[in-house]
C-alpha cells in the first residue's frame, strides 16, 4: 500500500514540473508574437501612408464642402415687435352746437391750417339776436357816456350813472355770449394738417360732439410699439432701431426717442416710440411696421450659421478645414457660442481669424474625412 502511494506522488511531481516548463515556453512565444505584431502594425501604417499619397482614387472619395474664412464682423441681436404709425396730431373735429349744416368747405385731401373754417351751420337766429343786442348796446353806450359826462360835472345822481353803466356792461356780456354761440356754429380745424375724412353733408343736422372731420398732421408722425416686460432692462431711450415698412418695401435706421417705464397690467408690456422724419417717405397714420430694437451688439465678432454648430458630450464644436499628410481634411474644433439671431450665431471663443469653417456639407463629414473645397 505504501509503495502505491509513493508511486502516485512521483507521477504528480513529474506532471507539475512539466506544466511549469510549458507556461514558460508560452510566455516567451507570446512576447515574440507581440513584437511581431508591433512591427507589422508599423509596416501597415507606412504602406497605407504611401498608398494614400499615390492613390488618386482618394480624391474621388473626397467630400464636397463649402468653407467660410473667419473674419471679424459686426453682430447685432434684435428684439422684434409689431408696430404702427401714429400721429401726435390726429384729431376728430366735432360740431359744438346743434344745427343744420349750411356749407361744407373741406374735402378729403385738402390741406388746412389751424383755425380754418371747415363747415358752418345755420346761424340766422343768432345773427338776428346779435343785431338786436347791438342796437340796444349802441343806445346803452351812448346813454352811459352822457351820464358819465354829467357825473363828472356833478350833475345828476350817482344812481343814474350806475344804472347806465350796469346796463351797458350787461349788454356787452350778452353780446359776447352771442358771439361765442355764433362761433360755435363754425366748425374749424384745431391743427395744421390734411383732411383725412369727412363725416357730414350739407343739409344734415348735427349735434354737439358729433364727428364732422378727421384732420391729420402727417408732419408729426411716430412709430409706436408695445414691448414685453421681460425686455425692460435691455430697452432704453437711444437704442438703435431698424424700422421696416412691409407695404412700402422699405427700411430705415433710427434711435428710440422714448422707452416707457410703466408696465401695462393688462398685457404686461411697456410702450416705445420712434419719431419719423417726414422727408424720409410718405408715411400714413395706422400704417403697419416692424420695429427691431438692438439689445446686443459686438463690433468684432465671428459669426457662423446656427446649424453648423454641433454638440457632443464635451460641448459645442465646429468642423474646420485643415491639412494632414498633404491632404485637406475636416478637423473638429471646440467653440463657445454666444447670441443667436436670424439664423446666425456669434462665436465668443475657440475660433481665430483665418479659420476655415465648414458651413455647407458639415452634416456629411466626420473628423479626418478628406474634403474638397
């Protein structure tokens, strides 16, 4: 029994020695193969480079792109709101007294001056009253002067003098009232301007407050708009603006003349105004406009199409045209973007003047792709 155990022990020792030797041989062989692999990789890389330099078929596989060379340019960001043209002097002229219109002197389009007669109502009764009072006033004035002369000579009583004076002054006040009533039968323009609308006709009966004419002074116009409350810290008097008139196919540059500091509680907006120069064009009240207010400006910015900026886990990047091994390839460049307006974005970091940014075809390339400009 002891002999059998000893025999098995010898076999185990022999197998162990044989297994250890095999492991050493395998480690040596693995190191040799790795060395060969490294040499083969280097040879493969060299051959690929040589083939790339000599293989004209790579040119055929180059991807067509369009690049934009980076140069600093002004970048403006706007707040865009709907606006309209209004007149400081846009008035509805109304009748001041009841009566029948005897004559309408103005038509739409007529230029009128302040105080000019536009229409008149029947004034015959008032004129008769004025004539009667004038007769009485003439007599009262004559009697007053007579009594005054007598009183200065200490002739007559003071009561007679005061009665004559009171009668004269009373008739003068009555005459003034009648003349005011006569003036109220005249409809006059309160401003210099143009008759825009006529609401009345000859023979028509008008009443106090009834609209008769609309008169507009087109030499005093402004563009007004309502801006959301969230922009109140960015919009101030003096901000540059661009005003577009779609119906006129026209744009003008100006500055804000007024920026409100009170919020309308109904719609949470504040008012802004820009004065118009009548020499710039034939503007009309209530004309539609678009007001673009500059709320950010960078005179020296790099600007790229917003779609050319791509994102990864590391952040935003652009593809730029570069050179590797004598070939023009797409290279990835990390950037920092700023404000965006109208399809273009300001790049605040990562680009340098002269960089050739791929602005068309960037969707079809990855870093290292050979490109054709």
